[in-house]
C-alpha cells in the first residue's frame, strides 16, 4: 500500500483520468473530492462490504414459495 501525506487543497492522480483532492480535514475526518469517468464505480468500502454480506445471506437463505390459490 502506498501511503501519502496531503494537505487541504492538494491532490493526487491515479492513472490518466482519476483525480482525488483533499477538500477539508476536520478533526479525525477527511473530505475527499474525486473526479473519475462515469464507468469507474466508486464505493465507500464499508457500504460495499455490507452489500456483499447481505447478498451472501440472501443467496444462502431457503427459497420462499407462494401459493396462488384463492382464499375464501
């Protein structure tokens, strides 16, 4: 893993078309601005991990069956 130090207003470039700028540093939080092509999907890692976990749980759950019979 490459570890870099950046100050507010400084940026870095990944490849030729992904730009990340430090917008603000407030306490233990860093706000980043990211410019990337639309085809590059950007996710917060904790949300991606949660989605993967939910999908795995759903895939391992027993199937649900429904009855199409009319009830009185």
